[in-house]
C-alpha cells in the first residue's frame, strides 16, 4: 500500500468535496432501537448471545431494517470480548449485499457503514494499513465526524502524527462547525486520539 498516496487522497477529499458533508444521523424511525442496542453493548454485563437475540427480535418487530440488523450484529461479533473475525467478515458481506439490494438515496451511507465495520475489524487485529484503506473509503462515501475520527486514529497508530495534524487542520478550516465540534469532542474523549488533544480549540 502507498501510504503517502492514500493520505493525499484523504486530504484531497477534504479540500475538494467538503460541501458534500451529510447529516450524521440514522433513520429517526430506527434511532430508539439503535440506542437500545448501543446501551446493551456498552453495559458492563454485556452478554453477546442475549444482545444478538435482542437485535434479531428488534428486526422481527420491524424496529430496525435488515441493513441495521446486520450492522448491529457485526458490532457484537467485533466486540473485544467476542472477536469472532470470521463472523464479522461474513456479516459485513451480508450487509454490503443488503445495502446494494436496497439501493436508494442512503446507498453511499450504508456502504460507508460496511467500510467502517471492515476497518474496525482490521484495526482491532492491528492491520492498520488495511484499516486505513477501509476508513478512507468510508470517509469518501460519507463525510462524518465518526469516519474522520477513525481515519485520525489509524494515522496515529501508523505513526503518521504529522499527517493526522495536517488533516485535522484542513478539516477545521473547511468543514461545517457542527461537524468539527463533534470531532473535537471525540478527540477529547478517545484515548486513541490523545496525541491530537494539544490541538483542541473550543468556542
């Protein structure tokens, strides 16, 4: 992988296409169920089989669609206490096909989710260059604070702190303030981004 070329690709996306930043939100009709899943995954007593059953039940009840069900199941498979990478890869493939089958105006956002999941799996297995490729593709599909944060985390993991700071500077100069603020909040909380905290600017 040509890391320099990949970093330049990300920087070019910031400079040339910042106006394409989408609203960073899920379908409001599914948000309550997704919040419920997020709480279950974050719970100290996290029980993977129980959470899987809950996700499948929420889909059966029509509270989340198939794409979101597969995404949520991937989160469980990639959880550090599970780390079932074969299952995570299978679910990402199913989610990608479900997104292609659904098509529509959310296609790129749904495919960005697939790229993000694949990036997380690679990152957690310490395949950082592979993770960066997936996170870069997710960012190109959907300009969001989450996708940018993942790119920054991976650049730092690769020892590319200067590139991470350059990217952050361009984001601050180009992107809407609401997205920048979301990214800065993540920087203030995520231990993987600690090297960027000296760059924080709050208004």
